[in-house]
C-alpha cells in the first residue's frame, strides 16, 4: 500500500488499517483533537486570564506530564513564558518535599484518575496547601479523580475525551490547559496544525517500521539539549506504541549520530511554533503508520500494568526478593562491556530526584562512548514505567536494564491517608519493575548510590 494511501486512511479514521483486535475504534479521538480543542480556545484564554497565581504545579505521569513539559520547554527556549510551570513526575521524596506553594495553582492530571503516583501527589499537595480554590483536575469523565475533585471542591474539572490515549493527548486538555497558563500562542499552534504534511510523517513511520522488521529496531532521536522534553515525549510515543508482541522501535536520544550498530534516525527539533505543531501531530500519524507496517496495535499498552500490579502487592505487604546482580556506578561501563551480548541494548532507569536528570544523561553519554556496538538509553524512574517501560516488557528480549537506586532516600515524606510514604513507594516501584522485567526475560542489574 502506498504511504499516501496509509496517510489518507489514518486521517479518515479507518480502524481496519490495524490488526483485528485493535482498540483503534475507541482510540482515534486524537485525529479530531486539533479541531475540537480549537473550538475551546476562547474559553481557555478567558479561564487562563482568570487564574491569579504566577506559579503552576502540574502533577501527572506519562502523557499527562510529558505534553505539558514540551510546551514549558518551548516557552523557556523562546522567552515567552507568562508563568513559571513546575512538572512533578517522580516519586522520589526529594523531588516533592520542598516544592514552594506560595502563589501556586495546582493541576492534577490523570486520564484514568487512578494513577498511583498522581493520587499520591494529589493527597500530599492538597494536605500542604489546603486551598481547593487553587486546584484543578484534568481527567476523563466519571473517574475517581473527577469524583475526588468534586468532593474536595476543586475550582474546575476539565473533562477529556475518552477516545484519546494518554500518549496521544498533548493536543487535548492534558497538554493545552498547562500550555494556556504558561502562555503558548494557541491560535498560532492550531493554525500550524492545519498545515502539517501528513504524507511526510506517514512515510517516516513506514520507513522506520520496515527497518525494524529487518532487525534494525534502534531509532536515534537526533536532538539538542534545548529539545530534551520533546525528545522524551517522542520516546514515549515510539516505545509505548510499538513495544509489544516481541516487536518494537527502540528510541535512543542522542546529540548526533553515534555508535556502530544499525539504526534509523529521526530529527527532533522545534525551532518555532510551526515545527512544534508539525512534530507533535506528525509523530502521532507516523506511529499510526508504523503500527500498520509492524502488524501491531499502536493504541494499546498491554504490559504497562505488569510492574504496577507487583508494586501494589509489595505495598500491601507481599514479599519479593529480586536478587539482582549489582555493581558500583564507577564500574558500570566496564561491567556492561563484559556482560552484554550481540544485539542487546542498555536501558538505565534512575530512581532519582528530578534534578538528577543532567547527571543521568552525562552517565548515559559516557557509557555509550564505551559501548559503540550497543544502543544506550536512559530515563528517570518511575517516569519510564509510563513510557519506555512498555517496550522493556513487551518488546524484544534484548534489554539489559540498569536500575540506579538510593540506599537512603532521605527523611520520610508521608502520603496522607494511604498508610505509606514516598520513600517506601519508590523502593516498591523499583522492586516491582525488577520482578516484572525478570519475568519477561530481560536482564536487570542494580546500582545502589550511598
């Protein structure tokens, strides 16, 4: 089938383009998001102007945090931010304990309304602030979060379309509400969406999927430091959409082409509002096309709940002992050099605070330089459980996952009314993911930081 035909069928919402068991009939609302959200722009602008606070705190995971992070980064790069935006998508107690709440409005964002991390954030920050008039919820209709927001008296609840998956939600309220508060030119953004070259992006998705079918699963995302958040968003939509049934595309964010392994390449950049609009909607089209070529359902995420379920069992008192091999962080590159087999890739999952991200990418770059025959990826945890974790569980059994945990996560930070704390939660998430990965046939090594 010609890629122009694929692009046309995608835009027409032809669910027969994907496998018979696809959830596509209930997940194609993203195709209408540019039009339906544009109809709400006047209301959004009036509402954003009515918010008095100068600091916006976004609480979410996966698509609920990565979309807002892209818009915040774009404004930071272009000097147009009207408000400071802080995005929390880490359960490390050192990331949540000292967030300033003076002059702060809080957005609690979860499609299902049951995300354990987001529920923990909501309880913690509501207890600290005690100002329901400064809280807003973004969620699907009738979720537990929507019910809690009504009960607690949140100032507004934004009901989101049920037929849009989380990683395809950047152009719905999940991304646009924080973007409106930050000061993105929404009119220019949605005007640019009307000019996206859909056939180009369908071609790109087809090309990288055809390469994957011949064994070339790494896709190097060539990005600058200024486009880190856009790179993370792209990682999610690639990995979570395609990493299933033993198949998948492996996103590897790099500053320039690196390594001696076969790979596809994909530029990630947003020098202006048109490029930003094109990349977001274009990648959604590209992934839909890639799913067709790979013969998988790009709209489901059958394995993301595996480690979450084990984490809940650990929090409930069940005992698991991952019995992981370990090494020191100084010895990590040498250890991996001796342990990796042909075709394997390294995925560094750092259960560390948000401010550790620069250190993480420096570590990734150093290890990649030592391992030119192996792709090396990195991400903060537990953020990755809602992103590249699907690929690690459902994709090819080629991962060597390195968990970087802390021996001491600092002073205990309780989560109100849940009978636990963030210190316990992040440890349970690391153990739960280690068990889930091992059960799926992936290798796991642990580094413990003093």
